[in-house]
């Protein structure tokens, strides 16, 4: 979303950043665009697509309920293609990035987005703030990481529904 950035004032949405931080972000972007897979994804993707579902059905351990939901995709592609999300990371290796995905529960976001739009393939792309390496972790519907992310979002959604949800959206 380049319209949010003022390169002359070093601000993003009015928040001030140092010249070094802006230069680091620019180098990370160049590293991303040097990666053939990433460049191809961006060339075909709808960027910052918003998905809405006012009555998304969630099944948490046999309890079915509906919530109004939203997702904002970094990279949304056509049917059958891989969609994705881009993360900046302090990770310096693929293994560190995979550990960060579990720690920050990025797989929860992937499963959430995939279920909202009924998608089967998702790629979490990390760009290292330390060495500008690009890391890619695919998530496929039905895989262990997808199932863990799905269970995590369903549990969190259930807690939200119990506290704030409309009892009339209960499906059982």
C-alpha cells in the first residue's frame, strides 16, 4: 500500500521512522522481488483483498455457530492458485522462521483465511530484517500445520462467540 508511505518525511500513516528503518524496508522489498516465486506471486495477485462473510459457519468440537468475519489478504490469486501473506521477521534461517510461525500462530491466520474463502493452498513468506533472506512455508488444506491453525482459530472464535456472540447464531 504505497499510498500510505511518505518517503520524503519517512512516515507511514503519519508515524515517523528513521532513514535507516525506511532503507531497511526498501532492501527487504528488493530481496522479496529478487525471489522468482515471490515476484510471480505479486505479478498475478490481487493485493490487500478484503474478504467478508457476515455468517461464517464455525464448527468447534461439534458446536456450530456463525460469526461475521473479515480477512485482508496480502496476496490473493485466482482459483487453484497459491495465496499468501508476507511477514517481516528477525529469523535468520528457515528453521527459525518455521519456529516463529508456530510461536506467533501465523498458521492460525492462514487456516482462517483459507476457510473464509475456501482456498486450499497458502504460502507464508518471511523476509528477514537481519540478513534479507526470504523464507517460504507452504500450508495445504488437510496438512498438520493447517489442522493446528484451524483448531486454534476455532477455539479462539468459540471464546469470542461465548462472550460476544448472538445465541441465535447457534446451529445445533
